[in-house]
C-alpha cells in the first residue's frame, strides 16, 4: 500500500508538471513538483490550477461536458433541465452557451441553432469553440452554407484549432452541397494528416456513396487492421461508423 500511495502522488505531480509546461509557467514549478511531489502538487493545485479552472470558461465547459456525460447516462435530460433553468434565471453568455450545448446533445437541433446564433452575436462571437459548436449544429440542421462559412472562418483564424474535426466537418459540408472535388481534397487531407478511425471511416463512407468502391474497400481493410487493437470502449465508440460504412458498401455492391 505505501508503494501505491507513492505512485499516485508522483503521477499527480507529473500531471501538474505537464500542465505547467503547456501553460508556460515558470520553471521553478517543475523543481517544486519533482523535489516535493506531494506538497508541491497541493500548492500548485490551489495556487495555479484551481484559479485557472474558475476563470477559464473553456476549462469549465470541458469539465462540465465530461460530468454531464456521466450524469445523463443515469438521468437523461437532467443537464438540459438544469441548463435551461440556469439560463432562465441568469441569462449570461456562459449560461446560453451551456444551454445551446445541452439542446444539441438532446437532439433538439433547431432550438440549439437558434441559441448558438445568439451566442455568435454576444461576447463569445469570436470564440472558436462557439463557432465550431455552432457550425456543427448548423450542419445537423442542414444549413450547410452557414456551417461551411463558419468553418472556413475558423480555419482562416487558426489552422491548428481542432484541425481534424474542422477538416472532416468541412469535407462533409462540401459533400452535402455536391461540391465533391472540394470534399475529396478535405477527406484525403484528413486521412493523410491524421489517419484516425473517424477520418478513414468518413472518407470511406463518402467514397462508397460516390461509387468509388476501390477506395472505400481499401479504407475498410485498413480499419479492420486497426480494429484488432481496439479495446471495449473503442469498439463501442466506432461501431456506429463501421456499421454505416458496411451498409453503404452493401447498397453500392447490390446496384
């Protein structure tokens, strides 16, 4: 048991050391964390990490999404109820963002689009996270022109922000508008740059829909190789994409 305790607070110190490096903190924090891992971690948490969480809307949003996913698995709809109540009581920009996210997660896409569009008129208008969330909502609401404009605006501001997600949503937006040349460029770029399951599956689905079975089947074979190394969570995460790909391939082969 002493070894377990030792290992745990060392891992905590390493976590905070990584945070210190990535957030550009002074190097003396690394000395403190590695020379006094337990005490240093406590000091770093209260002096740096906790105030940053409290002041950073993006960190709060990310932590809230993780918490909400767990809560909604037990009580579906709870986050939407609480987000609406919070926004009704205190209609701040932060609460409206939370409410829009909750609406989208609950598949109330039309209402989510309305809330996101209002967010884009407020103090978060230039926030890339808000813009991407709004573009995603607009895509799901089949407002492909609006989604495309927002995604291109995001890319013009930052080529590194959510690079894979932006590229894939751009590809799907181009495809939805029948701009297949542009869609192909984005899909190929996503596969080359990221090589993720999502990139390969989305490209394969689109390729199959275009009748390019050679590309689709090649990517499906690559996914089968990747699948051998998946754990239970990965299989559950990617099963819907693979099932959709297989359905499209079956339809195309039958034609």
